[in-house]
C-alpha cells in the first residue's frame, strides 16, 4: 500500500456553489494544475441539495456532472474520493429544504444554509428519521451505480464531519445508519472501499459515532487534523497533533487511517487585491479576516511539511491537504465566507491560481511511492473501551504521553 498524497477540492470561483455554477473547463484546468503538482488524488463533495433537491429523488443532471468530473480526473490520472451528503462544510451546514424541520435547535453550533441562504430551521435527524435515511440510501446507491466501473473512483465517503450536522441518539442508531448507507452502495458496487469523514470533535466528545463505531462498517477510517482548532495543542502550528490524531484514531478503531484533511489558512500576499479587500479597502462591508487563524504562507508551508512527515511515520495511508484554492472575492459576502472569514484563504493555490509555497512542499514530497508504515501504538496504555468515559480529559492526557515519547 503506497502513501497517497492529494487535496480537497472546491473551485476558486464558486466554492460550495460549485454544482449550480458548474464549469467543466474550470475543473479541467484545476485538475491539470493539481496533477502537475504530482498529486495523485482529489476529494470532492456532493452538495446534498444539488443532488437531491427533492426527497426520495436524485437529480440526473447532477449525476451527469459528477461523471464528467470523474472523466476529467481519469484523464489526468487522479483518483477520486467522493463525499456524500455534504452536509457540513466550512462553518455551515448545507441541507436540502426537505431535510429540515420547523423550529431552531438551540444547541446547534453552525448556521443552516438551504437554497443559497441562511434559514431558521433544524435538521431532521437522519439517524432516526427513516424518510431522510432512505433518501440518503437512494443517493448512495445512485452514485455507486454511476461510478462503480469508473477508473477514477477510489472510495466513497459517507459524509464530511457529520457530527456537526446532527448527532445519533445512540451508538446502535449510528451503526444502523452506517450499515444502511454501506449496503446501499454495496448493492451496486462491492469493489470500492467505503469510509467516513471523522474529525477531531469525534475523539474529543462522545458523539456516539467515533472511530470504533465507523470501523464496524468502513473499510478504512479518516481523520481531519487541525492544531489551530485544538484547545489542547501547543500552538496553531503544532505539527505533532497530526500524527497523534492519526494514531489515536488507529487505536480507537483498530483500522487503517487516512489523513483526509490537514492544512492552514494564510494571510493574503501583501499588496495583492485580496489583501486590500481583506482589509476593507476595496469592498466596503467586508471585514478583515480572523487574523489569529491566519499564518504567513511560509509558516503554512513549514507546517504542512512537518505534518506530512509526521503522517508518514505515524502509519497513515496518505494525506489530503485542505484545500485546493483560496476563494474569489465575489464569494466573500455569501455564506459561509461572510462569517468564516479564514476559510477564504485556506488554499494551496491563491484565487488567481498562482502557487503558494505549500505547493512546492507537496511537489517535492511526490511521487508517493513509499509504502505506508505500520504504526507503533505501544505508548497508549489505557483500556480502549474506557476512552469515551471521559474523552476530553483522555485526549489531553494521551497527547501529553505522546509528546513525552516523540519530542
């Protein structure tokens, strides 16, 4: 098994509005750029409402666009991870209007976007709502039928950070949902692997769907690792957070792990139009990005290099950088970029498609022909079945142990 190196993808000109503003030529140019950086895989996201604008139905035109994206990927020798039911993305929850219920969830952590605008509603819980789960299974099966024989397909991902959208009431409910979606895929495609986009919150809290739950169905696990969001990290560039989370996930799930997301947002280049706009000089009404979450481009490149090296020795299957490009200024007043301002500048490429230093890091790290290593997890000495008794305390304690062994 080789170490895979890739990137998460939304276009610079459309971000989460990609499927309604679909531009085949833009994808062609972007994938060519990605391949020329010697990356070998791309993770894409099916905005749920674009593929299922109505309950119990799938939009055939959207499926056609998806197959077109896969055709482009194949031409450029790129493999695809296709993420279903998106769902949570970049600080907002993107849900079809039919998957919403009246009222507001007072415990919700993120805004809901439906039909391109923020709405006051709550998500129907797909772990308990049979209608929503059945519609999701229909989409999963339809995507598998469309892609099962496609040379670009690598894996299906059952969702991006699902715990940010809605939580299962019990582990049994979570596992039933996982099984339903996996079986829907398997009715059409028994060959390609299935995974789930877990993130740090799923090991910091008991969300009733952690690595050990996902591993009952998934062929491999994923983790999204960002020290900038971890209260227990030593800094926003604490690269050892990445191998720690990989190995913690391996241990909890007793399974192989892909570093599905990692990266850093950067300050716009001094003197650029993006920098001027970010400071409100070009576009009145736009506010300055959240500076504490932004690094210099050189700092971000160093972090990615260190994190990537850590992922390799930690035993990860591969690493996918977040994300392809910064977003054009025309998107900054739309959700999620109007509030999640650092998300404007997470790209490996700038919005004008010029390369940031991190692209050089990725280019020199490839081709990824070295085999993934077997992780040594002997540093974890607590019983696995007691971890979720106090996950917030345990993640901190285990990270201290990890640091003592690896500094």
